[in-house]
C-alpha cells in the first residue's frame, strides 16, 4: 500500500490521504499512524481518496474507523487487541455521519464492502475531488 498526503484548502484546511494498493492486516497501522501524525500536527479534517485502493480487509475497516475516532478526538481502540478492535467498529454509532472524515472515489469492489458493513451510511462518499474538499 502507498499513502501520499497533500493539503488542500476548502472552507477549512483539508488533509488528503491518497491510498493505493491493498489495505489489509499487513499495513493498516500505516494509515492509522499517518493520520495520527497529521492530527498531532494540527490537521482536523481528512479526505481519504480511495480511488487507487484495490482491496480492503477487516483490518482496513478498523483503520477507517480508527481515523474517524481520531478526527473526533475520541479514544482509539487497541489495534493490537485483534477482535476487540473489530468489535469496536461493530459497536460504533453509525447513526451520525462523520463530519471530519470523508471518502472519495471508492472502486466498486470497495464500495460493496463499505455498503455491507454500514460504512456507506457513516461516511460521506464523494466522486468529485473539488466538491469533496469544499464539503468540509
């Protein structure tokens, strides 16, 4: 997996993470660490460009959930705890759409996974980069 980070300006500064390749148990912590580093540097609004993502596992879903928690300033699950981290995703309040993390251009196979686990209702999903940046 490759992650590139860029800054864009909407109504507020937006940190864009372009995620390419496979997001799985081998590398999901990299996305979390990259988001944590940006958050600690002052970033508060994140756009995850998933257009280059070809596969997402349950660990990748944990990473998306963890980034959302981070952006809300909530305690993070212990990703080393295995199933308990996955259960924290299942127990998440999906009735509220994320305000500080949005998704861009997930491929059809990624979109179907997001739909299956209910993340499509929890995250705003955009298909236009400029509209996504301006939505913050």
